[in-house]
């Protein structure tokens, strides 16, 4: 039986006209799986799946308990996803704007902003959980080693501090990868140009890598940390003018050396409306890659698919779009040989071996809402979701399609938090 694939990406589901405009302007999870493997594939539990603690979710507690106020709380809470119970909290978080949680749930990297005189500056703090003790502090300014390396090609990058976009911690918890942007020039009338770039951090030593990998032309990047490799996906604005929907790189996290590269050319370039927002017509984009045994799966918003070898990035299969009107976003959550994807008002289950839509579970339609996947439980076959409209956490049974009552509310998971990488989970793919 042939291996099949799937893809997904950051939310571009429009909810109402205002939310649609927001998603576009910002540049704009599954099933109980039977243990079956397509012929020629290794067992799906392979390729360095991390040893995880109980599934956790790290986010701000909204204060007041209204996730749509756009006000950060001063307290970070660590939830047990299975119950919604607060198992730990960190009160000194009023100036924290980004975070990464280790797969084991015992380490967190916080991006903190502080005022030095009249100038704001950023730093990274590596803290141990559960006591939140400070392990190390890393600067985040124009003098760090990867910025100096980047400046050899883009001199203007050293004139301003870089902007941290996302972080991901490796399964071992000893290193992390970061996606950043830096200035490359200014325009006479205001504004400027920037470059997207990647580097790593040694969490044990508390030091930045001495390399930077620029991704010229990329508008966004996603990071997937394997035990000894880093998978980077870069993408621009989807358009038939672009030959590819995304580019995948396999990178040595110690040196920044590119060990493999793959351009993902879609089988079709068709501008499509989302069925819940027919006036919003766009070219579907690619979602971040997900690990499927020894393979990577990439799905597009309209359910086109790519299956690649995780060690070489060789493309094993490409699949056409499964829908003219459905749109999915955020990421693909792979469980066994199936994947769960979240759309505007439904969770879609894909059979990866047959590359077919197995079922779709409707989600309640809430006003001004985005449903965001925040983790899966592989053993129990459940998907956790947050609703940005009410700041609540839910659990969806992937074999029955039943949605629980809210496990916890008063979480800051709405705008602007969802666009800043919140909430943070250790129960996401892989």
C-alpha cells in the first residue's frame, strides 16, 4: 500500500470579516489510530519520538478573565491538559512575551523585555520547572554571535536587535532552535526590509550558536526539532508566481549546515474561497511539517499533500487537493496513520495511507472565534482545543467526535496572544 501525505499551516480561517482581515494581515489535531503501517514504512512510533511528561499547556491567565480584552495577565499558568487543572504557575511574568516548553515539560525558555534606562531590551531566560529556578540568561541583541555572522552578508542586521518570532526545544532538552527576523535596510519614505533567519541555542551551556541561516524571500518559517536534526520550512506569500508552496531544509543544529533541501511544488495553483467566508479568495498555503514515522507529512490549507523521507527529504508522494472549499490551519496532528486538522468550524480526520477524508466532526460556532489545536494524547485518542472567543480549553474525542464541557476558562488564548505563539504545549506533534 502506498504511503500518503497531508499538510497544514498557520490559521488563515476567517471567522467574520474582521477576523478574516486580521488573519490575512498577519500574513498572512486526531484519531485513535489502529496500529497499521503502509507497506515499506517503518513502524509509525519510530524516529526519535520524545519521552514526554504528562501533557501540559503553558499560557497566561487572562486578568480579568476575558481572553478578548487583549490584555496580558501577569501570571503564567501550567495546566494539566487532561483535566484543565493548574499544576503550577509563575507570577513574575508581566514582561514575558514569548515562550517555549520542552517535550519533557521540565524546562521553559522565556522571552522577557526589560527597560534599561530609556531603552527596552530583550533577553531569554532558561528556567527549570517546577521551581522556575533560573538556569541561564541569554542576551537578545545585535551583538549576539549569530547576528554577527548574519551581518557578514547583511550588514544592516547588526544595527538593530533581532526580533524573535518562534522557538522550539529539542526532544533532549539540551538545545533549542529559533526563528528570527532582522532589518536589512530602510526606505526613504519610512519602513524597511527584513530577512528571516534561523539559529540555535545551547541550553546546557547557555550560549548562542555562532551561525545564522538566512532565508531570503521567506515571509515565515516553521521549525521541527528532531533528536539530532532541525527541519525548517520557509514560505512566502502563496501565488502562482511562486514555483513552490514551501521549501524544506534539513539542518545540522550544531553547525547550521544544510544537509538536504526540497522545494514543494503544488499539483495545482487555484485561488479558492473558504466556505464560511466566500468573499475571501486566496491561494492555499502550506502548514508546518509533521512527523509520520520515518516520514514527514506536509499538508496545504486545501488538503493537498506531500510525503517526504525525514532523513533525506526525498518526496515519496504528492496528492491533489481534497476540497474546493474546506480550509484547515495551524498544524497537522498525526496519530498512527491518520491526521487531525482543524478548520474554521470542524475537525477533519485524514486517512494518510489512502489519502482520503475519513470523517469530519463539526465544532460549535462561536462569535469571533478561532478554534486552535494545542495538543493530542496518542494513547487516548483525544485532541485538545482552545477557543479564542471565550478563553476556554476543551477536549475532543477523536473516535466519537464528542466535545467536552470547558475544562478551564479564563485563559489568554485570544488576540493578540494567539498571534504571539501562545499558548505553548508539550503535547503537539511530534
